[in-house]
C-alpha cells in the first residue's frame, strides 16, 4: 500500500487529525482511496491470489517429495 494512493499515512496525532479532516472535506479523495485500496486487496489477497499461492505451494511440496 502506498501513501496517498491507497490510504493516508499519519504517524502522529496531529497528522492523523489532519488526514481525517482532509478525507471528511474531500469525499472524492476518500472514495478514490477506498476504490484503489479495495482493488489492491482483491488483487493481492482475494480468493484467486490465495488459491494460486496455495496451488504453487502444493506443487512445490509434491515435486520435492
């Protein structure tokens, strides 16, 4: 995940508060971040990605056995 592409990172309480205010005052930014973050999660951690990783793991186990 990348700052300002998928989420707003904030390491301190004032920065966190600023990020919250920014998202509340810019609903389109919030929607864009949410959409891109969801796409990333589905791509990297959705059922298709998990199944492919599991199949590769099983293949490696079978081949090395």
